[in-house]
C-alpha cells in the first residue's frame, strides 16, 4: 500500500511539473541557444526540404510577391473561418470571458508597440489585450479576403516576427533581424520632424543594447511575465540612429543575379530599406519604387523575380482606416496579377505586419528575445496553392524569406530564416493549376471615425 501511495505521489508530482511546463513559456535554464538572431548569421538551413520537391517547386514558381498590409490578427479577420483555429470569445486580464464583438469598418486603434505585444501575450495566456481589441470581422464584412482564403491556402499558424510595431516588423521581412531595433523614431526623436532614418543622423529609435548572454536571458524571462515584465524590458534599451548595415535578402538576390524590387506605398512608418545604409546610398536604392509602379511593371513584362509590395497608408487596413477600401486595393492588385501572363508561375504571400492591438487566442512560440509576436492573417495565393486548405504549420515572416531563398537557391541570413519552414507544404506542385479568381471591388460604407487617435503607435 505504501509503495502504491509513493508511486501515485510521484506520478502526481510529475503531472504537476508537466502542467507547469506547459503553462510556462520557458525558463532561464532552457532559453534558446540563440536569443538574438543578428548574432547568428550565415547559418545553414536547419531542415531543408526534399531535393526532389525543391526541384519541382523551382520548375513551377518563377515569381514571388510578398504583400504586407497592416495591423490585424488571425482571430480579427478569420476567427469564424470553417476548419481554422479561430475564436469568437476572448479572455481578459481580470479572468473574464468576453464575446468578440462585430468589428466596424473603421475601428478603434489600439497600442501595438513591442511592450504592448508582451503585455497582451501575458506569458502565453493571451488575455491582456486593450479593451477595443476584442472585436472580429465576419465573412460578409471582408468577403473578398474570405474568397481568397476559401479558394487558395489559409495559414492559421502564421505569427508576426516580433512583438511589434510596424516599422521594425518590416525590417524583419527583409533581414530576419533588426540589428536590435525594437521601435521606430517617435516625436522627440525625429531630428527634422519626420521619419527619415538613414537620411537624418539626428533621428533616434529604441533598440536593445549590445547585451551579454546573461542579460539576454533576463530579457527573455521578463517577456514571460506580462505587463510587469514589459515595464522592465525598456531598461535594456538605448536610443540609436535607425541606420544599420545588416544583410538583407536583396543582397543575396543581387549576388545571385536574381531581380527584385520593393514596391512601397507612401507610408512614413514603412520604410525598411531606408534603414539600411548600403541600400539607401547605393544603386540598390533604384529598386525601391512607388507601389503605383507594380501594375505597370506587370503589364509591361517587367515583373522582377521577387517583389515586396506594401500599400499606401490609407489603403493598408490600419485602423481607423476603412478595411473595405483596403480590401479593394488588394483585389485590384490580385486581379492584375491573375490577368497577367505571370499568374501561371507566381506565388503571392498576403499577410499583415503586426497584431495592431487586436485579440488573438493562440500563444506564439517564444523563440528568442524578440518574439514571436501574435498571429497575423496569411493567405498563400498561387495556381499551386492547396485549394481550400487550412495550413496548420507554424510560420512567421522569416518563413517567407526561407521560401524565397529555397526557390532561388540563396543562403539564409540569420538563425531565424535558417530555422523557418520553407512553406513548400502549402503547395501541391503536381495538381492541375488553379485558375485565376477575379473578384469585384465593393462599394464601401461611408462611416465616420469618432474619437480615434490616428496611428498611435504604427
């Protein structure tokens, strides 16, 4: 009897440890080997795909278009999508369960800074979002986004690369790191009064200091502690000129003779390559053009092999701007791609740059001291996307970079893209190619924006 009781006690203790481990994102003793991906460059791919699959993918995909919009979570857009891991209720800091209310076309803006992300995630509990963030859209409100998701591949495990905000996230979409930056210049840090990055040596933005491994582990642990930890993380920051020389994927593409362009809409917060000195002050800058040039390039047979495309700010889906108008911009872009000869050899990855303060219920993996951040909506649109498929593979922005690197046979830049999935599982390269899906733009509701601060933290 005593022996059985001891065994039961031991099993109970082990079960308690298991539950504790499941509820704890990590501890200092088992922090990841790399806590700052910028310190792990020229890393070989961790799990390369089967060579035969890679060869098949390369024979089908000749152009990749990375489209990045702003400030939404998966639950905010696809929380009710059939077969996806969505939610219609959310947990709050006080332990309550609340319904996710129907979102307005022009909704409230909420904080989504680096520390806002840590606070919202709350050590993986996903229960400390801003009150106005507990809303979601329904299919009738974003029917064209849902049409793309239903006809192509929807990813419900795609996370933002860092906790936020917009400007820094976009640098990760080029570099799989940010040279320690966690913010963009704010009023008081803008030397000439607006964001000019490498063009303004008087500008500053917050970044982590060059931390020891011990301090990196302290930061990592603080990020598991919600608001209390978030309040302490800035003590590890410094203000620096947001002008760096990190390797970006265009460097790799250029070296391999692969054509590329960034088609950037007018948006003061989204200027990632203006933060990279050797791009801004070299011939590479000619490849950073207005988003208005994308469709003419498409129509004139000048689409590069790799494109980054962002809309002008008013059409970015960023609250408090109209989601309907932003969706119409996406439809115009996609209709143009699908009507072109390029459609048959193109893969489009449509995603959103950060969580925007909106609720999401899935805890992101804590891979290093930058994140991952909350889930964002992502749709993979191609003749070779798995039709009507919800992909449950864990992805982040570095996964898109790894996809590009795999298709065009260039090496990864940091531990993030080296360890990311190459996304080939989202495709079926043996299927009959999917036809274009031409959609109609919608008449957008005319609704006022009341008591909403414009773009409080980008």
